[in-house]
C-alpha cells in the first residue's frame, strides 16, 4: 500500500480512543498497520493472541488497515514494512514528554523515520487501557470505553455490567 503508516502500541486492550486514532489515520494514509508489541516489559492482562483478536473484531470497517505483531525495535519493524511513517495519538499535554523522548530515540536510530501525531477526540482524552482495566476489575460500566469484543472479554474476566 502506498503511504502506509504504522500505529504501534500494546493495546491491552484496544479502547475506543485507539479506534478514534486509527479511523483518523485510515482517512489520511493509504494504509495503516496497527502493530502490537509482543516483547513488552509491561505485564499484560491479555495475551497477544487475544489482543489481536479484539483488534481484528473492532477494525473490520477499515479495509485499508492491517493488524500485525512486532518485537524488537520499532525502527526495524518499520523498515520491514517498507515505511518511514509512525502514527502516535496525543491525548493531553502529559503525553508530550513520553512521546518526545520516543520520537527522538527513534529518529536517532533512523533519521528518515517521521512520527505523525494525531489528536484524539476530546471525549477520549482521559482514556487509557489501564483505566478501562481498572473500571472493569471493579465491575463498573465499560461499554462506552472499549469496543464490544474487548468489553465482552473484560466482563467475562471480571464479571460486571
Ligand atoms: N486512546 C486511549 N488510550 C491511549 C491512546 C488513545 N488514543 N493512546 C495511548 N493510549 C494509552 C494506552 O492505552 C496505554 O495505556 P496504559 O499504559 O494505561 O496501558 C498508554 O497510553 C501507552 O500505551 P501505548 O500507546 O500502547 O504505548 P506503549 O507505551 O504501550 O507502547 C511502543 C509504545 C510500542 C510504541 C514503544 O514501546 C515501542 O516502540 N517499543 C518497541 C521498542 C523500541 O523501538 N524502543 C525504542 C523507541 S522508545
């Protein structure tokens, strides 16, 4: 696909905020590779196979989007995909420090890599995967925070509405 960009993350699980960014990206770029990190240092609630299944079920309406896993450095994965475009979502000012550090690290590793930041819809600016996991773990409502596949799996794990 021409003008393909990579949207990397851990997606544990995918939230409606991630979907908002992927929808925006799919309107701008010829193709979007949603890339799930497989060797994350973070401890995950869902194994990578389940995280991929939630993504597949939630992104069916976006034909120019593919879902892949990667391990190792993002710059190497980008090279393998034949692109130098990375997408990151920005929610609040507090995201900036982390994103700045990550972008400059990647740029040092590959000066050709460009990171494009898309701002999330205001209604998702507070949202994160850990927040969704926490609300679900206390059996709170999550139907408006995560897509049906992820919400159903969280409800199965923790019980709740
Ligand atoms: N809506 C909702 N939540 C969002 C979001 C959005 N639009 N954008 C980010 N988040 C949340 C995620 O849910 C996650 O929440 P959590 O911490 O509560 O679980 C948090 O923001 C950050 O997650 P994510 O954007 O998935 O980033 P990450 O830190 O998990 O992963 C990688 C970042 C994968 C891009 C990065 O670690 C990487 O490239 N690793 C490969 C190794 C490498 O190349 N390192 C050198 C460069 S740093």
